C-alpha cells in the first residue's frame, strides 16, 4: 500500500466521521424544527411541516450510510465500498432535489402563510377553532406583532363603529393584560404586522436547509469519487493489491 492510498483511506475515514456528525446534527435540527412548528401548524400548512420530518429521515440515512462507509474503509472490503458508493450516490441525487425544492418552495410558502393567516383571523375565538386562536395569540406575543399587516386587520373580525379603535386580541398589546385589547389606544399595540416577521423566519429556515443540503451533496460527490478509487484498488480477497 503506497502513501497515496493510505492518504485516501484516512481521508475517507475522516469524511465519513464528519458525515456521521452531520447526520446527528440533521436529526437534531429536524426534531427541533418539528417541535417548534407544532405551535404554528395553522399558518405554515402541511407542505412545510413535513419538511422537518424529511430532514430527520435524511439525517438517519446519512448516519447509517456513513457508519457503513467507516466499516468498509476500516475492513478494506471491496463489496462494502462499492455498496457504500451506490447508496451515497442515491442520497446525493435526493439531496440535490431537496435543495432545489427548498429554494423553490419559498414563494409558495409565503402565499400559504398569507392565506392561512387571513383565513384564521376570521375565525379567531370561534368555537371549534381553538387551534387557530392559540396560534394567533402565540405568534403575536412571541413575534411582537399584531394582525397580518397591522392591527387594523382585526377590524374584519371585530368590526368597529365610527372612528373609535376596534377590539383586538390581548396578545396585540405591548403590556399584555386582560381586556387590554378592548378599544385600545393604538400606541399601546405592536406596530408591526405578523406576516413579514413570521414568514421571514420560515423562509430563512428553508434557505438554510437548501444551503446545507447542497454543501453536504458537494462533499458527498467527492467522497463517492474516493470510494470508487478505493474500490478499484481492492482485490477479490478484500485487501489492497
């Protein structure tokens, strides 16, 4: 075994160890995103809420394949090395598609959020719509916002008479307390609408997912080349020749 072959082998082992770590990170990130998104399912829709689950699955697959690659490298097993390369190529194709889809989904996600926000606003506090009510209160309190574009959006749900300010949810108030949203002074309400703040958070997450997927895919492409190189140099007796 020459120095170049040794170098490739060590690089392969190191890269696979990094992939194992990347798999763990993806699993953790996907689980975290899924837990956080449970509170806002009424706004983001099913398309986005399935994304964290897909990230977890991808993390598990990368972890398993990378562990398999580590074993194949350590044992100098030709069959394991070629199998590893094929599996990694399949994951690579899936990741490139996922990265493209994440970027393409941004525009659709914003439209989905707008539609769900406005639809949910009209049913705020209605019986049977407790999930929508809780989501609106949670988003307004956490993002320090009020309504879709501003507090005036709530006039559609709580019509006002004359020029007096209408009623808004208490979660719109800067100092939230009971009944603070009943005909309030506009200066006591959050000035920003929730759409811009809320949608930015989730479109940014999609961008991060797409960038990470593309970066990992580039590293995997190089690893596939190394795997093929090692596989060709392994003899039928599963040792280098």
